[in-house]
């Protein structure tokens, strides 16, 4: 058996995404108190920390959104015409926690990749702590839960400061296990299942005696639509795939008032969850366009301006009821974004994580996306809706049928953060 002294520890990552009841999404990726450095903190904190909205106060959220769009774009270029689902916030939090254990070139690469150059670790940690606490909401109809955990081989020790920061700022569970035991995977699975309220039931099939360390991040979201869909109106309809073939899916349908946008390249609509904090945004390319083309229009830089153009309109929305699952290896995409040394056994610098030389063996990300009819309130009767439409809106009703590949984004409307984003070629 290899010993820790003779082996460079490979840090493994697992990642997930959950569900939406209405829509469920899950992501699993392998400041309060008195602040002494308020000026530095303001530069990276979301606006929830400081009520006044300024660019500095949105810096952390804006940086995470930019990182998410860059990673998403990189993945779409390497996996053309395939479903891609990720949780940018989940991945960014994982990398931020790793930042505390990195030094030298590896630490610089993580900071630059997250668009947070020259940032003090304590300042970043406090800002992330505030965002982390705010994201972990447990409302009556919506629940977003983020968890972090580190599971190390027996005999593997963490640096005191890394352990302290991981627990304090990222609420990380830290434990040592006997990976040669068949019980190890079950222990991890039971902890994650309990913390995610059953949304993530299994993350580990088994462990091996020479495994050293697993860092597991989960982000699970379960929400009910502000207004549900009538199940009696769900009908089978064709969905046109990229390869010109056609598959039938049950399509949900609802007539109502939506925030809607139409440009020469796309149609888009917002579906809010209960209480309005979170929304699902659907972007459908027009027949003469396609997903790669509209991605050029929906960048991190352009998305805020694009979302501000949505206007309330009466219309009919039809979309497929679906359950999507995706598993991605993020290693190559992160390397393309500049995260190179962390995956190299000879170049990785994680001396602040452990006294034992450590590197990242790989990062996997799993996502599950469920879209169904469930809402807090039932849809109104058609005759009442038509009367209200004629009184409230003189514009012609729109019709949006999501019957070909589309882009979806789940957004926190309070902070502007992108929780989940997906390119769906086949529901």
C-alpha cells in the first residue's frame, strides 16, 4: 500500500445539481461581525452586505457571473450539440475554498480565473460567507441549500488555518475516514442526503484504499412556480432535435402574463418562483438562428442589459415537462481558463492546505434538472384571463413554444447571481 509520505495526494472533486418542483435543480461539485477591512470587503461583496448599490458592492457576484459564463462558453465549444448543465455559483464557492489552501502560482491562477486578482483571502472569505449565508434560504415554497465537505484518508492532516477557514466561512464538514472500508462511501452519502433534505441521495459508489481526499460541494434548489401549470392541459407534442429527428414529449401549457423579450435572434420569457426571488429564464433561438449564435448575445457583460429589456406581456407559453441529468468533467475546461498547475502533480502548490504535497486529480460536476407543473397557486380560468388581458394590455399576445434546443438560466433576482445554467438540446 502506498503511504502518504511517498505519494502526492490527489484531491478529488465531486459535484451535483438538484430539482425544481415547478423546477428542481441540484448541483454537486466534486461577514458579519465588525470588519477591520471594510474598504477591501466592499470591493468584493454583493449588495446584500451594503444596501447602496454600487459596482464595488456587486463585485463578488459580478465576478462569479463572469466566471460562470466563461466556463459555460468553454464547455459548449468542446461539447457541441450536447446538453450542458452547470451551477456556476457552486463551482466558484469550491474554488474559493481551495484558494485558502493554495500558494504561489496556483493561488494566482485561481484568483485570476475567478476574476478576483490581488484579493486578500480573509476579505474573499468574509464576502463569500455573507453570500453563502444569504443563499442558504429555507422559505415556505423555495429552498436553496449549499453544502461543503472534506473527507480525508485516515492519517491525512489539514493545516490548522485551512481547516478553521473552511469551517468558519464555508461551513464545511471535515472528517477522516478509512477509505479501504466498504462503509466509507455510505457515510458520505448519508451525510449529504441529510444535509440536502434528501435531494442528493448518492454521490459515492465506493472508495479505494489509496484515495486520499475528497472535496464535495452540493447546491440544491427546490422551488414551486409562482403560478403553476394545469396538468389537464399537458399534451404530447414534437420536439425538434439538432440532428433533424423528432421526439414527442409531454408539453405543459399556460396562458398568462409573463416578462417577455423578443429580438431578431430569439424569444425569451421569465418564469418566477414563489416570492419572486428566483426565476427561470428561457431563451429560444428563432428558426433562422441557433444556440451558439444567441450565446454571443447572452454574455455576462450583456446579460444584465438584456434582462432589463424584458416587459410584461400576455401570451401562451408551452415547454416540455422533463427531467435532465448531466455529468461533466470540468478538468480540461478549467485548464483552458488558466487553471493549469493545480492539476499537475509536479507544479501544484497547496502547502497551505496540508503539509503533504497535494494536487487536484480532477473535477467532476453532475446536474439534475426537473421541470414540472407544480406551483403555489393554480392557473386562472381562461375566460377570466382573457378579460384581464383585454383590460391590461392592448399588445398582441405572444406565443412561445419551446420545441427545439434552448438555453435556460436560474437566477437570484436579489443578488443577480446565476445559480444554474443549461443548454438543452434534448429534454
